[in-house]
């Protein structure tokens, strides 16, 4: 009788150890997935934060340029339209596409200084231009951090045993940032009315 009791206690102990190990693994993986998911969301918030910083600079930049370049109404309209579409973006992909368009329009706006020498010497314009360039660099850095956080998260969601736990608790792989098609090509800017240069 004592033997059976000892064997039963040993088996029970093994089951408790295995059960506790399994429980610890599941809880640890779950918490890691939650942490990584929150890191992805926080990284995206930082990207949006930098987009907002840029959006706050745009009205001042546009007004400064308007004072010198009244004939360039189309670029001002394009910038205003892109800013309006940003607010109505439903997904991160739509937001990124619209932000990319806005970046192109802002590049064209900054190129206006070539046709308006007095704009080049305006200190307010130069300050806004420097702030915008700094913000564009910050956006790039935050996008890199966002992409890295998605990579870290997706690795945990796709690797074993995280894949089992992620599937059970509804964690899914996230999409990476996608540049707008054609973003690898610099926009062509021609304000002189002459033939476009390659």
C-alpha cells in the first residue's frame, strides 16, 4: 500500500511540475505578446506624433511662401487637399499613402525658393524649412522603429511555441510599413515651364 502511495505522489508531483512549467510558458509567452503588441502600437503613435508635428508646421510654411509666390496656387490647393484626406484615412496604409503624397507636395513647395530669390532670404521661411527637414528626419527614424517593433512582434507570433499561444489568444501577424508605389523615384519638379529635365 505504501508503494502505491509513493508512486502516486511521484506521478502527481511530475504532473504538477509539468503543469506548472506549461502554465508558466503560456503566461510568459502571452505577456510577451501583449508587450510586443503594445510596443508596435506605441511605435505607430510616435510616427503619428511626428506627422502631427509636420502638420502643425505646414500652415505657417504655406502662408510664408504664399506671401512671395501668389501665382503658385495649385501647389497650395494640393497641400490643402492632402491634409484633408489625412484626416479621413481609415487605415494605416491609407494614412501612409496620403502622408507620402503630402511629402511630395511639400518638396515641391520648398523648391519654389529657386524661382523666388526673396523667399530664400526670408528668415521665417528658412526657420520653417529647417524645422520641416528635422521633422522629416524624425518621421524616418520613427518609421524605422515602427518597422523593427513589427518585426520583433511578428517573429514571436510566427515562431514555436508562440505561434500556438498567439493563435489561441487571437494574436495575428501585423503588416509592415509599405512605401507608396513610386516613392523610390524622386518627384520631378518643373516650375520654370521649360522642358522637364531627366
